[in-house]
C-alpha cells in the first residue's frame, strides 16, 4: 500500500495513562503494520502508556490536554487544531489518519482533519453504546443518558462528515438505532499477544474478573450472583482484579457477608495477574458495555472459561451456551455453578473457544484491516 497510516491518539492528557481497549489494540496493530512494510506515524501525548514509543522520529508528541471538569462535553478544540497544525506538514500527503478514543477528542480530531485539512480519516470508535433503554439502572442512569447523547453527537458528526467508523461487528452499530452500515469498517477482532495455555483440570473452584470496577461492568451483578454460587459450592472463591474506588464494592461484599469468598485485589502487576489467571477456572464478566473485548480473549487464551452477558462485543466467542441474558443474575450464578461442577465440559468448551481464537492471529487481523482500508478509501 502506498499510503501511510497515521494514528491520532490525543487522549489521556499530560501525565496520564491511556485506558480502555483501543490504545492497546492500536499499539499492537501499528507494530504489525510495520512488519507489512506500511509506513506508520503516530500523534500522541507525552506520557500515554500506549504511546507508540517504538516509532521513534515518526511519533509526534503534542501538548493537548482536556479540561479536568466536564471533559466529556467541553474541551480545548482550538488547542487541538493548533497542535495538529504543528505536525501536519511533517506527514506524507498520501496518508490515512485513524483517530482513537476517548471521546470527544477522536470525533473532533477526525472532523478537523477531514473538513479543514481535507485528509482521509477513519475513527476507531469503542464508545458507541446501546440504547438508553438497555438496562439504564444496572448500567447507571446518568452514564446511560450521557453515553446515549455522546453516541448521538458522534454519529451526527460521522454522518455529516462522511467518516468511516471502525468497529468489530455490525450489531454494536445496530444497538444505537443508527444505520451507519455503509460507513463501517469491520475489524475482525482485537488480537492479543498472549500465548494459548492448555486449560487442563485446574484444582479448586476459583473464578476471576479483570477490569475497571465501574457500574456498567456488572460488578454488582457479579457480587449478587456469588451469593447464590456459595450456597451450592461453599468453598468457591472469586478474585476481582481492579481498583475499588471509594470502597464501594468492598462495602457491598461485607454487607452480603461474602468477605471470605470474594477478594478485591486492587491494582496488581502483570506477573501477579497472570499467576491468578493460571489458577482460575472461570472468567466471569457480566459487562453491559464493551468496545473490543480484549479481556475475554486473553482469558480464553489463558485457559479460562468465560461466563458472559450476551452483548455484541462477544459475538466472536463461538459458544452461546456460556452467554447469559444481560441482567439475569440468577442465571449467571447457575452457569457458574454448572461449569464448576462439570470440569470435563468446561475443558471441552475452553478448547473449542481457543480453537476459534486461533483464527484471529495478528497477521489475519492486520491483513483484514488493510483490506478494508483499501476498499473503503479506494486505494
């Protein structure tokens, strides 16, 4: 391909780390694009954790910072334009710009690049969310309302500017109620660099959750489901790997008298996280909103069986028996108990899921990305 790829990742702000799946995915994607002899550039903040440092002089550091308050609604658009203008002449004319979360920087950067600078642009969008009517209480009423308005704003800009959106499947777009299929670039999956570990017959009844401890991740559902689990399997243990802000979920665990059954680890390093994953049998992840589903893919590769809410992000998980209707806490607990009590079925299902995952090699994902970019931009 004779065009360069330019990743524009202006999120995180100075002295902050990027969060979420998009930065992880694009960092990996950039590395493999280079292996395909694609000329790759990046625009990022100085200290983002996934800041494309390996690109050396093709990585442009811009001092764009969002305000601390109301950052989802108000931000310094004039500073964004000023900073992007500093480097635009250092990037080849034949380039395709890919803007990355978080909102609203990705949308407004794409708008500026397309409308003002007449560049080819696409958006990796992982903040497109389900309807406001989809479990607003469990997801959080304020978050659900705000997320829906964010999606409306983002999709208005996408339609007005005719900017392609990169998602991992069409069902996510349909859940918003917006028909943007003609503007979709379907990326097959966000790959990981984790090795595939044989599940084996692991001892004990250990389950794990890894992620941010937010309401939309279904943490309360997970804790409530565990009350039913220990009625059937008293020695069952659940490790929740993540930071519990304000001890919100610690308090719920104590109130539910589950402090001997559920351990919230707080932040732990990668080595300790992998040790817990190797001991666990199940990866219970009752999230209501996901963009790329990185954590579940990693869990499968580690030999854990995921128990999931049936949302679009997990359409690639090739066994519907492990999926539960969102919000059905009792059914969630029954799935956990069933797979704890049926180790042979658990191993068989994990092996099936791992076989499905093998399709999504870095080479496959990278080639899919390139094919769709070429097709969408007719190059």
